[in-house]
C-alpha cells in the first residue's frame, strides 16, 4: 500500500493527471477491493472499471470536506505536498 491511515492526500483529476482537486483528504484505511465510481449502480460501476486501466489492487476510505468516501483507487490519489 502506498498510503497509511492519517496521511494527507489529494485526488487526481479524472481528465488530467497533473491537475489535483483542491480539497485535501485524510486516509482512514486502505485495503484490497474494487474501486467504486457509481455507488448505487453496480452494473455501470463494473462497466466503467472494466474500461479503466487500474494498476493497483488497493483502495482507500478517505474523509474529504467532512464526507467519507469509500473504495477510492490508489491510482486516483497522490500524497499531499504543501
């Protein structure tokens, strides 16, 4: 795993890897699972994931702007650098 609980991370842009989403997030935990993009649509999520080139088997639960986000792919996160 690339990140540990308590580490600060940023979410990469879906369109450009060099762009980062503004809010900083805190890693709650990491584990092996499939990333979730569409939380309420299992079939669409499977379709999307099958087309995505995901390299890491690890996902993370993070807290960002007071909200908990689950199953965020390690490939979508970068370490926060102030």
